[in-house]
């Protein structure tokens, strides 16, 4: 099932499966800004990553002496969400734990995803509720994929990525198992503006930790931004499939991260993990601004 939002500037479509943002169209130009989920490159558009972000060491986590297998980015992206509320410019979706999720992730939870339109911005909101009687450990993240090039104009290598900092960024690189293997590589951003090189994603995602930036923009060949993603998350990822020349780039705000290759701990030891006491709620958001 699909839900549609609209205001004077934007039209938005969200799928109830995964609670996944599927489309942002600028009404003035009728241009689509989101990736179309073509399986030739990547079958998703903007999955929510929950209750983990990235990959686990040995594809499992340890909690209270028991091992729980889990695939990359968790399970919420592959589950049907219920519609909690809907208006012309705002919609909320909800996913609750059940017998099947408890077998994979031993916590009772409620995950709410919100989408709110305001002028030329889309707000993506996350509420995580601990409905258990024990402390809950989780990660959550976004994985939105944006068209680059936009509207088929030019080549991706004509485009730029800009950051709201003029400092070069340090980043980490993953190994074949999707674990952090190389740290403190330096991304030369040329005073905040970086060309999209054809080899930028040859080693998979770039993971940029430690609040190094709070706004990341995609820019055309004239270095003019056509969209910006703003967030307060402690880290974010940049990704496009290696070696495929895929016409999109993901800008991913994360409250969590894959394990390091050297990780040897339990669920509560995972870096950038979040903790909730019973009856507590975690709230976070990011915005997509269309120019």
C-alpha cells in the first residue's frame, strides 16, 4: 500500500512495506529526486535501518549469553508497517514487536516513522519506544538514495558533494564482510566541495564518524545544490554500489554502525549503540530539502 503527501511545492510517496520513502517530486519541474529502486542497481529507495545499522561480526550478536543471528541493517526494512495517522502533509507509520521479531531480537518495542512536509522540506522522524521491562539496546539509521545525475542531465562525475565544513573529513572503510577494517582515511573535500569521482565508492560505503558534518548536499556541475540532507546524528554514510556506475548516491544519517573487524563484545558493547530504559522513548529526525 502507498501513502501520498503533497503541499504547494512537493509531492511525496511512501510505501507501507518498510515504511519506506519512495518518491519526492518537485511540482514546479515534475522532477523526481529519489532513486527508483531498479533492481539492476539496488532494489531499495530509502529503507529504515533497525534494530541494527550495518553488519554484525559473524552476522550475529550476543545478549545474555545467547547468540542471535541477524542480517545487515536489521529487519524493519522488510516488514509491513501499519498507518497510524495521515493528513495531506504528514503521515505516521508504526511497527510493533511480535513473536517472530522476539526470536531475532529479544526486546518488546514500538517503532514509529513520521514524514512531514513543510514548504520545500521533508522531515523524516523516528520514535523508538521500549515496551519491555528491561533495558533495550538498538541502533537506527536512514539510507535514502538520491538521483545523481538529476533528471538524466550530464554524467555523475560532473556532479559534486558539499559539506557544511571546510575541513577535510576522516572516514572508515569496510572489508568484504561489511565490517570496519580501515580507519582515519582522509577525504579531501576542497574546502567543503568534493567532486564525485568514478572511483569514490570502489571500497563500498564511506563512514564518517564524530559529528564531522551536519548537512550534506548534492550539487550540479555548476556546484549549485539541488538537495540537502541535514541531521544531528553522530555519524553518516555515503554510498553507491561499487563498479556499477549507478545513477544515485545515498546520504545516510546513522545512530549506530557496523561492527569493527576486531570487535569481540556483546550487544551492549556495540559502538554508537543506543540504550533505552523501560517506557522510555528515543526521538530523532533528519530533513531533505529540495532546491
